C-alpha cells in the first residue's frame, strides 16, 4: 500500500503527493514500486532489500539519496498464544523534498508515531528531522517491549519459584533469544545513527532531536544488556537448583540401594544349597529376617551420621 502523509498539526493522510510530504510504502506491490521508481527515481535495488527479514542496518548514498536501513521492533502472537518479539528492517530514503519509507512487515512503530505527532500537534516534520523522529520512536518502542519482556521474566520467575517446570524454563530461554535480537539490532541502529550524523553535519537538522535520539538509543541498548545479564544469572541459578535437586535424588537412591543390598546379601548366603545349621530349624527364617532388620538399622544409623552423605 502506498500512502502520502503531510505534517500539519500532526501527520494526516492526503490523496496525492505534495512537496515535503512523507511517502509511506507498506508491503508495496510491483505496481507501487514502479510508481516509486518512475515518479521519485527511488533506487529499486535498495527497496528490494527491505523484503529480506535478515537485512542488517546500514547507510548508503546514491544519486543524492541518503538511504538507511534500521531495524524496528515487532511483536506477534504464535500458535500457542505466547508473545513473540522480533525485529524487522525499515528502509528510509531522503532526497531534497522527497521522503520515503518502505516496510514489508507488521509493526506498531509507524502508526504510533503518526498518532503521537497528532497528540503533540507537530506543525512541521520533514526531511532529516523526520528520519531522526522515526529513529527516536523506534528506540522508544524498543524500551516499551523491553519492559514487557521484564514483566514476562518476573512472572516466569515467580512460577519457577513454586515449581520447576520445563515450559517455564523454555519460555525463559525464548526471552533470552528475543533480547539477543534486540541487542544486535540496537547496536546496528547506533552505528547507522553515527554515520547519519556524519553525513548531515553540514545540512539543516534539529540538533536537540539528534541528541534525544542518541540518548534514547543508548538507553534502550543498555536496558537490553541489563535484562540479558539478569536473565543469564537467573538461568545459571536455576541450573544450580536443578543440579542440587538431582544430587539430592541420587543421594536418596544410593542410600536406599545400600540398605536394600544388606538383606539381599543375607538372603543369598542363607539361600545357598549347602548346610548352614538352620536349613531345618524353625527359627531359621525369622532369624534371617531379624539379622537383616538389625543390620539395615545399623547401616541407616551409620549413613545418617556419616559426613559423606550429608
């Protein structure tokens, strides 16, 4: 879908392109890509790369176009009803009075940015300021999703304290994977921002806005790293707990095996096909049982007070 947005008291959609407006392409068709190429001379090679979900953040320059890929956060629900976080590429192209964004993946960043601009009553936002504003909104959404991940981690931790469950452990591992995606994408976005800053030094842009983007981007990156470190420590702690529980179970099984071995040995001696003086005595069987019980009691008392089994 191809749409045009003009900033006047916030972004609002217009029917046709006007100078300085935002050309927003959402999962564009081949016909819409042809319009972008013929009308605005947009480099299609760069646009085609936006379809690759693994496209890395980068900056390019061609025919007076400043082109950048940044990765924006996305959220979806899988078949099991669990929340899945990921990142997707967003292509941003700026040249003179033309501003184009292309995204082929569902996200909340762009729609929320439009609503936010209306709440803030933006009178003018175009060119490099619009690029920086989108990057600022991207960092804000990273922080929002990171807070949701933190809530998921806290809830899973509370459930694991009550009962060690494989599903909860797998959910914690999934959150760790999401955090790695976020950290990698935020690091790439920071590199893109640094390169954009170098390219627009001599061009008109809002310096305060650039500073806000740098602060929010760094905050999102630091927050993701903090949550990732916390999650790693939690996983190490749960691994230690599982290991201790396994050791306790193996210790119990070892004690039971040793105690059961005592009557087995006695029964083996008395069951030999050789004379032992009790094979025809009526006290033979009760005596074997009594000896087994006494020795098992002695063995239990020894094990109970042995340092090896504490």
